[in-house]
C-alpha cells in the first residue's frame, strides 16, 4: 500500500470532504495561500477558492463564534486553530456556546463543526505553544474529541469528524506531520468510539493516545526483550471512549497502564485508569498505572523539556515493575 | 529626520545609535545560531524595526514598564537587557534571564521594567494596562508601554482594555508596530478601516509616526510619557516599520506573500540605522570612524556573549518543577 505523511493525509481528508459537501468550508489564520505554518493545507485554496478556504485576522474568539453561527444555520465549518494552546482563547464560544446549543435547544439546533488543532511538546516552543489540552475539552459534555496517532487515523477520523452533527475537536500531534504510514487510496472512514488494538499481548495492557502511541509501541518492544508481552490499545477518540475494547484487554492481561501527553493530574490518564479500576477490578493483579506529562508548564530548555513527557524507557520501566510484582518494593 | 530639540545632547544620540546597532547585531547572531542549528526552536527577528523600540525605550526610565511580543529581542535590548543573559536564554541555559524556562518568546527582565515577551498575539495588552492601573493606584508616575503588531490589533482584548484605560485615564501607551504583515498575510487583508481611528473611538489621542526615524519616535514618546505622568493618558501610536527577515527565522521562501523588490526598497532606502548614521555624520555629531568603531566593539561584545552562552551549562534537571508556584 502507498505511504503518505500525516500532513498529506489530513490534506486529502479535507479535500475529499470539501469536494463532497458544498456546505463545508475551512476558516482560520493563514489557511489559504500560506496553507498554515505547518503547510498542511497547501493547495486547498487553489482548488476551492477563498470563499471556502477563508483567511481570518488573528481573532480566534471571533472566527470561532462565526463558525458556531454558520454551523447553526446550515454550514459545516472546519475551524483551523493554529496551536492547541489557543483553545484558551476560544473557550467561551466552544464550550459555553457550541457544546451546549443542541442540548439547551432541546435538540432543535445543531452545531456541526470541527475544530482542527494540535498538541505535543518537545518542539522547543516553550510554554504557550506546546500544550496538550485535550482533557480540557473532553471534560465538557457535548464536545467529541478525536486523537489520531498516525496518517491513517488522521484521515479517517477527520472525515468522520466533518460528517458528525456535533462539534468535534480533533488534535493532531504536531511532531508527526512528516511521519508516513500506509493509507489506502480508496475512501474510508474511521468510526468514533472504536479503539484499535495495535499490538496484541498477554501480560499488560498499555492504553496510549495520540503522540504517546508511538511511545507505547516502543515501550512494548523494550518489554518484549525482557519476555514481557504488552498489548497496545489506541482509543482514537476519547469522547466517545471505547471502554469495551479496553476492558476486554485488561480482563485478559490483568494489568494496565494509561499513557497520555496531557498533564497527569486531573486528566485523561486518571479518567481511563479509574474506569478500568471500577469496571475490571476483579480481573486486576496490580493497581492501574498511569503516566502523563509532568504537572509543570512546558519549559523551553531542551534539558528540561525532554524530561516532562513520557518516554519508552520510563513507560517500560514502570510496566516491568508492575508485571514483576515489584511495584510496592520500588515505591 | 526631525530633531526639533537640537540641544538634546550628543550622549543621548550616541546611546540611541548604540542601542539600535546592538539590536541589529544581536539579531544577526541569533539568526546565525539558528542557521547553524545551535539554537533550539525558532525565533522572530526584530531587524529593521530598531528605531521603534529604541525611540520609545529611550524615552522611558528603568521604572517605566513595557510589555513585549513574540518579536521581542529588540524591546528587551532597548529596555536595557544584557547580551549574555539574553543569549543564554535563547539557548536554554541556566544563566538566561528565565533560567532557560522561557526562551526567545518569553524573555522578561524585571530589573529594567520589561514584563516579558509573549507568545500569544495580543496576550500582553491586559498585562500592560494592569501595570498602568498599578501605577495609578500606587500614585507613582511610571508609564507602561504596550508593544504589539498590526496583526494583534485584530484581537478583541485590545478594545476591552483600551476602553477601560480611557475611562480610568491610565498611564499606558499602546504602541502598534505596523510592519505591514501579520505572519504570511498583508495587513491590508486583515485590518478594516484605520487602526488609529479605533483608538480615537474611545477618545484616546492617537498618532502615526515613521517608525524608521528614531528621533521622530523618541520625540513623540517623550512628549506622551510626560503627558501620561501628568494624568493625561492613555495614548496610542501607530509606527510604520518593516521586518527584514521572514516571519520567523525559518520563513525563507516568502516571495509568495512579500515581493523581493519591496524588501530591497525598505532595506536600501529606509534603513533606520543607515538614516540615523547619515544624520549623525551630517550634523557633525559623530564621524563615520567613530560609528564604525562602535559597531566593531558591539560586534565583539556579541561574539563573546554568544561564545559564553554556547559554553554555559543547562539548568539541572531538578529545576524542572521549580517555579510552578511562588513560595
Ligand atoms: C493568539 C495567537 N494567534 C496566533 C498566533 C500565531 N502567530 C504568531 S505571530 C503571528 C503574527 C503576528 O503579527 P503581528 O501582530 O503583526 O506581529 P509581527 O509578527 O508582524 O511582528 C501569528 C498569527 C499566536 N502566536 N497567538
Ligand atoms: Mg506585523
């Protein structure tokens, strides 16, 4: 099968959906000629024109609000938010308005829009351009949240997001734009709420999201060298979350660790770990472990930044202790 | 060039010149560090806009405050920062202004009243206005200058805080550095109407000035800081200027949004340092030799600061969770 980059996969998904559905449009900063700073949208304005690939001033709350209004009245806007960190600027329009309108209207109004943004540290971009803020929006009922971990997922999830009748926030890992993966030529969609089992194993389940999927897979390789067989699960969407696949896996392995690049406290790892503890308690041989980013703003210095996020080595080390029953001795 | 106050002394002129050259030299070195892959991440060059930062900051005292932007090295140098600690910060070293935690886009130097650069476009408008409120509450005569770009005028925050600043007569000067572009888009495409008229709508006196003319910028700012200290603020200045490099150091192929001829024209006929050199020599204030000697000295300073920063050590890893909370 052909291999394309995550960036190309997103570009294809957008192009296909813009072609298919004339009510869709893209709106955001430098999305047209510049094709965004990451060049993900290159070529789209040439095909679809500036009425459907709309450059805005630097006014995130403004264009987010405009997207909500357009969505309520029949469009399907795709909002391009250059950095995930700018979510803080659009929070009112996204969380007080878009997320609640369907519910508040008793199901009469829909807000079918997509916010396409990114996450991920270690790009030396410091505290305001490196955050992984998906937990923040996942907390708000009414918003769906997708976290692709490869070019294949990025394309399939984007197409599903655009066709969904709800506001969806989709986070791409900005360090993965040039990573290639097999992506079929023919059309496909990835349904929301279906996790992928990326590697099968017997001894421990590693549930990893987005940027941390690669970390978990690499950790599984390390563990294999010690004779430990890890199963790696990528939920792909955290709202909705495919609990069933995760729980089934844990029932088999009896151990679990959740890895995510958001801050560890009050975040995704805590949520998924507690669901496993509640619902698979009698199958567990060890406490459910978790590893998120450190609870610190992302530091600029490479010497500090690199230790704030989970690495294959640290994931493997912790998983090893769990499998060997040495967790408490180590504590 | 205008210089109504000709008794304004030679030392002041030469300090302005020195500061402008220091900014240009700092940026040339920072760009080199990027090109030789010695600097982590990206940075936004201030080259071409020196007369703005220097003209304004030379009208301020150390206790007057500024807020800066992602394109902040110029403001930082102009407000009195030291090369060594700046380069250390750019390289993520322990001796940097922020112990390596901030980097290029977050340098702050409170000893000279620099409240910090900001990676959120428009993110400092509230901070600057709050700093002016503090001065008023404290009954001090400190003035705060809020630097931001033309692109940042699209942020709604500006209009919220200008309204309050005007209502409460705060000693703040909003300094809009209009370099014609916001990232990869020309200002005309993202700004409706007149930028200064927006300030005027709040009853704020607004001025337009040639941002390549350091004396004009300085003269206007001295007048406005004086008036701020007498309780007549806030004010708004739009400064026409130009950035010589790309939006950031990695923005090399940029002809699709900015013609080469335009860049050439600004660099060759409106360079702020060149213009000031001609004025200084023309008025007999300094000789070409003196100015060249000053440049050479600054260039040596920068080289040794870079050298020092390259060899300086990174922060210890235990510092990673220091400074999340104040004691
Ligand atoms: C809130 C926010 N939106 C977008 C960006 C991305 N961005 C960084 S600089 C910039 C352009 C700023 O233009 P302007 O204010 O004119 O400043 P200049 O770069 O020209 O100095 C943009 C869009 C950002 N950093 N913050
Ligand atoms: Mg600009």
